[in-house]
C-alpha cells in the first residue's frame, strides 16, 4: 500500500496542466523536501513523470502525431528553478519575444535575468542561463507583467508596429491586462504608454 504522502503527491501532480514543470519545493505541504525528492525520483523511474534536470520534473505532453513526448517547455523549467531557489526572474528581451511569438528564431539558449546568482543549466542541446540583475528592476511584479515589459524592450521604442500590438493584445487575458496596468508604475514612460495601448485594447475594431 502506498504511504499517504505518496498518494497525495500523485493526486497533486495529476491536477497540474500538461507541460507544467515542478520540484519538491512545490509540494512541501505534503512532506519534507527530502521525502518528496525521493518520491519524485521514484515516479520518474516508473515513467509517471519526466526528469528534466536534477531535481526538476514535468508532466510531459504526448504527441499522437509524432508518437512521442514533446520537448519540455523551457520557460516552465526556468520558473520551476526560480521557485525552488526562491529567485525572482524575468525573461531576457530575446527570450520574451520568442515566448510571445514575436520572433521566429528557435532558441538554443533561454536567458533570464534574476536576483539570484549566475547559473547555467542544460537539457540535451538546450541551455537555460540566469544572469544576475538589480533586484529593484524585477521585484514585486507578476510574471506576465515582466514578460510584456521585456518584450517591449526587445522590440525597441521606435520599432513597435501595429501588428506587434495586435499580437500582444491577443497574448494576455483581460484579467492579466488589468493586473499589468496596476504594476506598470516603475517601468519607463514609453513602455507604460505602449503597454496601456495593449492592455486597454486600443485600436481594436468594434
């Protein structure tokens, strides 16, 4: 018979969205970290979850077309690492553009700024790189707010097209847009102007 904590762990994992990455840190309400780590390792060995890098796992997505599991969502992996080590992170400008489908390049390196130390992790031929940045620039803002700010920086003040605005307007729910509007005060003025266009759906047809 499974220990109670093991059953609860499997139940919690089954509720996660496919593609969600996680570590023992995400389940500390169930049992101590060492116990959860051993349990996650066992589940990975049994093929119930996928081990991506040491201590980080996901619920892999299976492709019926390819008849294989798709590659991990590296942004999910980055945020699982951030939660594990209690870092605040934000995607680099190029990474943000890729995440929001404003860049056609397939990244080999996913770069994030962080209030933690400089770190690099590898999964097969893909790299996740964390670079230290002043805390005040990324603290106390939601993941979606940071994503939009970094994408606008990546586009540049004078290179934001109407098409880019439309793509960004469709990239966030209205709830996320409302939250972003509340968190923009510390961003540069030009970013606030462009973000307000996006979050108020300015230019949308009736």
